[in-house]
């Protein structure tokens, strides 16, 4: 009740100050002696707006979006598939690195028996192989990162659909991310319900890797 009274007092005070401000900005000239004072111009009616009572009462809920995106079954499926692909890539890279170490040892031994021009050529060939492997590592990392982003965007789209459905069923006007809310009643938290429906709607995603770009 106190906050409502303070709001009404502030609103009334702003209305009371408005004519004074207008009068100070546009003062009327004083009436000359012997002439009747000019009457003040009639007040203009305020433009009609939407009545405050016409706005519906807002129903607010919160969802821990980060928790759902991290714990959803589809998100875990994406992570597991990419981890498996990452291990496969790492095994292949480890083999190539072992071959490069062996090539480096051979090159070191050949330094004593090869002519300078021949040795320099083999050294350049070795450096090119090293650069090729490094580029391949970076390309595969970008491929995995893009696959993660693309597939997690599918989870995010499905999550928004679920939140919209839950809000419509519960006649909820506003759904806020839990990270932006300082304090909320537990009864307003829809995280568990939203995650359960998301897992049912999208239990898994088959990850398709984008083309490997050099």
C-alpha cells in the first residue's frame, strides 16, 4: 500500500508542476492600464491514451537456459559424438607426428652424407610436411567447432519452441532467463518442466560434420 501511495503522490506532483513549468516558459504580458485583463487560454485536453486498467496482469516465469542447454539429452548426444570424432582425429594426428619425428631423425643423420643442395631440398620437404600437418590440425579443429555450434543451434531452436508451448499452456506473459533474475520464487521456475519436454521432443541429434576446409 505504501509503494502505491508514493507512486500516486509522485504522479500527482508531476501533474501539478506541469502548468508551472509551462507558465515559466511562456509568460503572458501584463495587462495595460485601463484595459481589461485578457483571459487565460483554455487548457487543451490531454490526448486520450490506453487506460491503465486495460493492461492485463503479467504472469512471469523463469528458465535456467544455460542449465538446460548443458544438461539436455540432445546436447549430451552432440558432445559424445564430437568427442568420439575428436579422439579419431587425434589418433590420426599422433601417427603423422610420429612419422614426422622419424623423418626428422633421418634428416639429421643424412646431413653428414648429403650434399648441401640435396640436404636443403630434403629439409624444405620436411618443413612443408610439418606445415601441412599443422594446417590439418587447425582445419579439423574448426570443423569440430562449427559442427558443435550448428547442432547446438538446433537444440536452442527446439528449446525456444518448448518454452513457447509451456508459456501458452500456463498463460504466462513473460519468461525470463534465470541468469538475469536476482530472486524468484521456486514456483515460478520452469526449468525442470522445460528440460523434460525438450528431452522428449529432441532426445538425440545425429551430428553431421561440415566439409573440411583447408
